[in-house]
C-alpha cells in the first residue's frame, strides 16, 4: 500500500469589502437564510444520531475490541441511519426546495451542511458538548463556496471605468475588495490567484465596536508570504527576562 500524500499547503488572504448599504442588506438576508439551513441540518443530524444510539446494534458495536470489525460495524450504522456528511448535504440541498433556494446556492448549502455535520460528529465523539442552533435573527457569520466557480467566488468587474477585484455572491451581488497599497500579503495573494492557485472564497462578517464589517477571505494553494528575509551565518543570542542580546559578524 502506498503512503497517503499530505494535502498541499494553503494560506488565507483577507480583504475588506467596500459594500453599499443595499449590498449589506442583501448579505444580511442571505446569512439569515444560511442559519435556517444550518439549523435544519443540525436538527436532522442530532435526531439521526439519537436514533443510531438507540439501535441495539450500537451497544453491540461499542463492546467490540478496537479494530476493523468495530469500525465496519459503526460505518454500517452510520450508513443505515444517515449520519454521514453526504447524507446531511442531501438534507441541505432538499431545504433549498422552498424560498431559501432563492437566497442560498447549492454549493453554499452543502458547505453549511458540512459545518453542521462536523458539529454533530464532534458531539458524537465527545470532543464537545451538544451543539447549539444559530439565531436566525443574527444569521451565520460566514459562508463559503466549494470551488473557485461557486456562487461565492472571486472575480473582477469594471466599476467607475476601472477594473477592480470583487467578491461575487450569485449574479447580482458584487462587492469590491479594498486593496491596501504596499500590503505584501495581498500582493502575494494576487500573484498566486493570477497563477490559478485560488481554491475557493469565503465571505466573513465581523463585528467591531458594535458595527458589522464584511471581509473576503481567499483560500489559496501555496505557501504564505514570508514575513522576514531568512539569512545565513552564525548568530549568538542571549535571552534574558526583559531583554534579548543578539550578536553576529554582519
């Protein structure tokens, strides 16, 4: 058997969004819809987990020694009771059959369902307490696509006669990215995006001093921008409780 290849390195570049009040209202409405999709997937996941634990075969599987037989028994239970990531993604897609489908795209609903599945999974393994439902009045604080061509995606638009990078959500919503002059991290990200390294985009809402701000996070394949130039040679360092002495020939 061959060794599993580690996933390629990725880094995240964040940009502030220059959104209009109308665009903020649209984002708020869609984040509320995302919370409803999350709550439905979480409810179904918890109900199915409870049904699986009530199955007599679950207790029999717990008594088995650690090994392949025990793992296969739990895998069969998860398949029959629908406690798998794919099963909850199907729930997220089904929820879009109502008015929520006008607010949340198919890929975004699947990523929200995956988030609910992770919460149920960690609760099932005892890594965290029972997950809580999201307040629909506030909505989710982030939503992301599955690939670079999802509804939430990075692109460019001509705004006031100038081509600017934007974060799109669907066809009607395009919010310009605020590019800071001299920001090496953003420049590094732009080089990788131009080379086809963009994996997917994420929209994040963050509250600062009682006001909500929107940000675009680009998840890019590659290594992050080095903060300091690494040199060569011998360096002596003396670490004290309040000072640090560094000595080198150069």
